[in-house]
C-alpha cells in the first residue's frame, strides 16, 4: 500500500541535491561505446589552455542512450519552435581537439 496518498504507486520521486542542482558547465561532449554501454564524457574547454578536463562521465545502456537521443530531439524541437533554429558551426577547426576513433558532440 502506498503511504503517500497524493502520489500514485508507479510514480518515482526524484531528489535533486543542492550541489547537483547548480549544474556543471560543459562545452564539449565526447561519446564512445562498447557492445554493452555508451560513455558520455562532458568536458570544459577553455580557450588558450592546452588541457581540458572531464567534468562529468555518464555511462548508459544502449536502450537508455537511444531514449536520451529521443528526449534531446524532442526538447530541441520544442526549443526551436519557441526561439528559432539552433545553428551549429562545424567549420571552426581550431575549437575541437583531434579525437581519433570516438564520436564528439
């Protein structure tokens, strides 16, 4: 029996700690995968600095990675309806470090 009468049995309560709620800035994501998982490394690149540090690593199963992709596409579509198209400049050769064999976003 559900002890909280205002919450349905199948609803998940999500807690957001204050330190996590502040977020972590990232301007580069490196994505790699194996046969059983996707690894997303979120990195902060500072112009003029020779090193960049991974600020967060998220490991997902392939089905959760596909759900994330779908959720991102849905949210970007909603964002663009309200704010106009988001354009990506893929012609900035000095920004992304050379990364052989892994995806980048």
